[in-house]
């Protein structure tokens, strides 16, 4: 069965018209969803799902390096996730801090450059310090860009960008797409080629609203803690069958 579906995929790739055929996606965004359901199915506390999720991130980053992806952008905590029960939010803040501490040396060693996008002012002080040290200590790396969206919301990002443009004193006629893009959290983050969302949910949930304009969307049923090399490669081969048009012919 598996072989048959691979042959079908290959046949589909061959049958596609020339031109605009994507190779390996260079910039991959991931909505890492399903930690809660993963834990519930095992009768475990939700924090166990979030912990297992950090292992999946590690596996995915390593696989991304192997396949030659340039940047991955992962949704770790949304502006809306503060509305979760306080004990879950507290556990998540602890897990983020522990994960940075545990993974930092290895990621730095492997040439990963880590940057955070989102608000910084609401994170616990100790976590904020760890985020900054992770960014500083990996600043000269260039093998893979890992962008972690924390306290991130696409709408909040656009509101902040608009506010900064208003403060800059630019004339309305001077404001164009380049100006707006230059005022986002990380203007140097390239637009994603591919968005993967795990856990079977079919929505964007306020992630990268501006940057996803022409991303290819791949939704997979795998829960995030079960994600890894195989699931990433499957999503990439789905991407490879797509023909991107960007509104043209
Ligand atoms: C994603 O997993 C992680 C965060 C939002 C922080 P969830 O916790 O949303 O998992 P489900 O959707 O409840 O299964
Ligand atoms: C999106 O997942 C946020 C992250 C993965 C960090 P949610 O679980 O918060 O999204 P909804 O509530 O299902 O839309
Ligand atoms: Mg969820």
C-alpha cells in the first residue's frame, strides 16, 4: 500500500507542468498542535504532552537540517494561549525555560540560529533572559534559522507594525507593502513556502497572517508529540507536488 502511494506521488510529480515547480521548501512554518490530546489519550497531565512536544521539536529541527531547509518558524505560544488555565500556562513557561536550557548548547553546536518573534513584555523575567541568551549565543550561526513564535499573534504583530509606522511620521502615500513588512517583528524572516499544521485542525489560528499570503498549506492528522523526520518528509513531498502560481498563469 505504502509503495503504491509512493509510486502515485512520483507519477503526480512527473505529470506536473514545467516551471514554478517547488523543490525542497526553504522556509517551513509549523503550527505545533495536539499536545493536549496526546496527553489525554494516554491519561497523562497536559504538561506531559507539552514536554513530549519539545522532543518532537528537537527531532524536527534535526530532520530539517538533514533535508536542507533554511528556516523553520514554529508556533509555540499564541497571544490567546494566556487564556488557558493558570496551571497549564505556568507549566508551559517552566517547560519553555527548561527546554532552552537543555537544548541551547546542542543547537548552538549544530549551527542553528534561534530567534523569537512575538511580545517579550509578558514573559516571566527568567524566561525572557533565557530567550535573549539563546539569541545571543546562536547569533553567528547560519546552518538553519529556527524562529520561535512566543506570545505571538498575527493581528497583534500587524497592530504593532501599524503603530510604529504611525509614529515614524511617514506620509500615507509613502506607506506600501515594503514599509509594512519592514515594521513586522522580524523583517528578515522570509515568507514561508509551506505551512504545516498538525493534529487535524484546519485553521491558521492567528499565525503569520501577513507572511502566509502565498504559502502552501499542509494539514496532517499526526499529533505534534508524534511528529518527526518521517512526518516532515511526507509533508515536504506533498509540497513538492504543488504548483505555485502567485496569482499568475
Ligand atoms: C499545542 O497543543 C501547544 C500550545 C498551544 C501551547 P495544544 O495544547 O493546543 O493541544 P490540543 O489542541 O489541546 O490537543
Ligand atoms: C495554536 O494552537 C497555537 C499554538 C500551536 C501555539 P491552539 O490550540 O491554541 O489553536 P486553536 O485554539 O485550536 O485554534
Ligand atoms: Mg490546540
